[in-house]
C-alpha cells in the first residue's frame, strides 16, 4: 500500500476474489490454458464554466468485469456489467468460445513473458485530497473565482474554464496466482482567456499552463501545487502583448523550448514511435506505425548525445504511473534513448517474447472493463542535465531565436517522423535576452533532425511533467492518460514557419 491512503471501502466490498475464483476456474474447466479477470471501475466528472456561468457538470460511473483467456495459443475476451459469480463464470465461458472460434485465423501462438506472482497486493496513487469528496458547488465556486479574476482585467472579453477529474479502480487476478487491487486519481484544470478586436474582426486566446496530473483537489484549489494566483494575474498582460505582437519571420531559428511545450513533441515523436506494436505494424489503423523499426534498435541515432529518454511507470504524479499494469506486471523504469542512440521499446507480456526480451516492462492497459488490454504508453520523459543549467542559461546562449511556452496544435505523419507544432506563447530572443512576444509561429522538422539539433538541456530545476488525459489508440478506440517530463532544451537551426503566411492570409 502506498502511503496512508486507502482504496475506497465500496470497491473493497465488492466480491473480488469470489468473482476471480468463478471466472478463472470456469475458464480452465472449459479448455483455457491461461485466464485473467479484471474488475474495472472508473468515475469521471466534468465541470465547465463560461464567463463565470456554469454550463455543464456531469458525473459518469462505469463498472464491469472482463475475462481474457488463452486457448491453444489464441486469445479470447469477453466482458459483463454484472458483478456476480454466475455472470463471471459465464463470461469466462464466452471468452473461451471466442478463442476457439478465432483459432483458425491465428497465425502466431500467444506466448506470455514470465512475471513473478503477486498475491493480495494493493497500490494507491499519490494524492492528498480525493476530488470526489469535494462538493460540486465547491468545484464550481473555484472555477468561478479563477474566471472572475481574469474577467476583471482589461482586455479579457471571455473566459472558458474546465475541470476534468477521474478515479480509476481495478482488481486483477490470473491463473498464475496474482491478485492486485489498485486506485488512481487524476485532475485536469484549465482556463482560457479570450480578447476580441471588434474593429478588426479578430480574436486571440491564451491558456493557463497547469498540466494534468495524478494528484487530487490540492492541485486545483489554492497555490500549494500550482501558482494559480501568479499565473492568473499575469495572463491578461501576456494576452494583451500577444494581440499586439509582430508576426514571426520564417526561417531556420534557434529555439529554447519550455517543458510546457516540449512534452507534446516528446509524446508524438518519441512516445508513440517507441511503442513496439506500432514498430512491427501490428498497430496501424489509428495514428499509424513507426519509423523506429526493430532493425534500428541499438544502432539508430535518434538524436544528439545529450538526448536521454526513459519510459517510466513509477514517477510520482505521472498520469501513466501504476503499481502494476493490466497483465499483473510490476511497474518499472527503463531507457528508450541513451546518449542519443535508440535502445528500447515499450512492451507488454505478448510483445516482449516477440522482441526476444525476457520480461515485459509493464505497458498493458485497458480503459474499460469492456475493452481488451493493449500495449499503452508509459510516462516517456527527456532527462535533464546533471549540471545546474537554468532556462535563463539556455536563453543566454542564443543570439537570435525564440523561447516557446505552452502547447497548442500539432501534426505528425503516420510514421511519427515529419511533424509541425505550435504553442501558446512565443518570445523573441535577442543577444541572450527575451525581447517581447511574436506570433503566428510553428516549428517543423523530422524526428531525427529535430532531436539531432538538441544542443543542451536544462538541469533538474527546469524539469517538469506535462501530459494529456486523452491519448487515443486502437480500434475500438481507447483513451489513456499519460505524462511526459522534460527540462527546458536548446535546439539549433529548426525550421520556423509563419502560420499566417502559410494559410495565405
């Protein structure tokens, strides 16, 4: 058990072990060589406020059980919404029938990488205040308070505010003997200010930079986790400056990229590219495959020598952090890129043997009891320098360039190779100092050219976790939350586009 937190009593009161006994014994009795049961509950809440007025407040709750089986080397899967032993046993029999039916189409027998057995273990993520214990009116009041601070400023015409929270609870058991109960909490608060130029018929926007995080209500109310007071006070001035800023001059440009922007580039160009199922073409229908194919493992230069990237399911407050994955594999941390060389993939228990790796690194996840677990992304992060290099130190090394803060739109091809990213805030760098904002900026490159242009990374004090609630994959589509840590970073000679000119305006 992590810390002093406890899994909710109502989830612990479910007949978890009885369901497992019924499902697993039924699966084995009807021909399965292996089976696992997953009880999965997820509660989500969305609160939306516009210009201080409540627009939407919705709570959703889903719970069910799922059974996976292997019969003669073929997967079978079935799920059910009822949590009773008869339903569990019948669901297992349906899963066996699915496997038996699909066996004629199976070209490769399933082999699971070995993993130690974990009996009756529990794990809870790191949070202080469960957001689902906070009254809805208190959540609305905080969103209205923060919105009001922005609306009180000259030049802010509209404010959209949103809060998304989730609590995920799982129980996993398999025929090897593992049984694991887990609970995770995550929150995503965001505020966007809008300024309107009625004479010109134009508008500009700017969002807060607070990332989604595997924390509780403490990340939303007050300044304990995030300096809401400071950012909300500063945002109107930054927005007004952006509205009057000159358009960027396109061309090769030195960039210092803040973690609030770089996390998304990491997600798209490294996180997805190093998913092994993409690399071998198993996953292609949603967001494509990967240029980082197995023949390049251990030899391809992914980036410069200062590029070190880890995949990690253990980092504190990471959205993809767990105690164990959905195949009963204990969470780990491992290298994807070391000294610029591509050295590792993200794997589950099926794909590890196909790569010739002895153990899964714990990347199996399903977003619902009614979806089969698939290989999903860990918290993929660029590591900082060992030296105390500040963001100002990196900026000081640039004679003429840009400092990019906050994420916005993005595009990447189906091989995770050619890409384009924009941002929230762009500051001109002149002679090693910030010199006002510019606008209409996008940076464009290929994955290996971009990371090859990485000259320096900031120290540990610049390292931050960003991330997303809504990473999509698979058919039927599944959504996973994932974090990406990174320091500030300096890139040389990256192609910068003027988006206004590119659009023909």
